[in-house]
C-alpha cells in the first residue's frame, strides 16, 4: 500500500466501516466479514473466527479489492468536500472589507469600452 493511501485512510475513522460495508455488499455471505486495521492488512472473519486472507476463495479475494477502492474513494471525496468548505469559509471571511471583492472579469464588465 502506498504512503498516500495509508495517510488518507488513517485520517478517517470510518475507513474500516466503509470497507466492511462494501465488502459485505459484494460478497453477500452473512457468515463472512472483513475489516481493515490501522496497519492495513485485511482481517477476515468467517462464522466468528478470524481466518487468513489466503484461505478466502478467489471470488471473495476479488471482492476485497473493489471494496477497498470504494472505501478509499469515499474517504477521499469526504476530505475534498471538507477542504472545499474550508476554502469557502476562508474566502468569505477575507473578502469583507476589500475594495473589490469580485474577480477581474466581473470588474471589467462595469468599465466603459474604449474606442
């Protein structure tokens, strides 16, 4: 796993829950669950007992990849949304009191045309 993925997933407390949700939807076996730990190996439980990832069937192994990517995608989208909201708040708080709070294109619209 890459450094960026570790950082992004460790920043989210919901990453393991998202992985569990997607994995259970893709596998559709109530007796089989999986989770991602903070050190990021996949922990698989079958009928209440932890089993090694290598003992999963090919189809179950294949479901863990998309579940991981979907969970990572959701975490990244949530982080991007938080960043956008912070930018909106910081822009609106700094634009008050300026002489011109509009961009250059908006400012030019009000200027008379040169002949």
